[in-house]
C-alpha cells in the first residue's frame, strides 16, 4: 500500500460549539443550519486493485433449493467414539 503524505503545517479544524437544544425531541425546534468548508486540495489515489463488481448471475433463495440437488458430503457416524 502506498503511504499518504500528511501536511506538517495542517491546523486542526475549529468546530463551532454545539447547541443542545438543536437536538431536542420537541417538534417546535428548527433544524440547525450547517455550513461546510469546501476545499480544492483533493488527492487522486492510484494503485488500488479492489474490484467491487457484482456477478450478474443470481442465485435462487435457499428456501427454493431442493436438498436432493445439493452435493453434500456423507455424514460421519460419531456414536461409536469412546470418550
């Protein structure tokens, strides 16, 4: 994996104080207006090899599979094992 570079001069984000009444269960409260800083300092990451594509073949639900059609191993007889 590639290591990402962290800016040594990055300042911590100053957060506005939270108003507890904004999260009240009362229906009379207005929702708080949030603002977000937009940044153009985006980094494009290369070199990833993850593939999240889904197969087009759909499998039938387990409730509709006939047990006789399954290729299952033979069960073992454990009743004769000494303890």
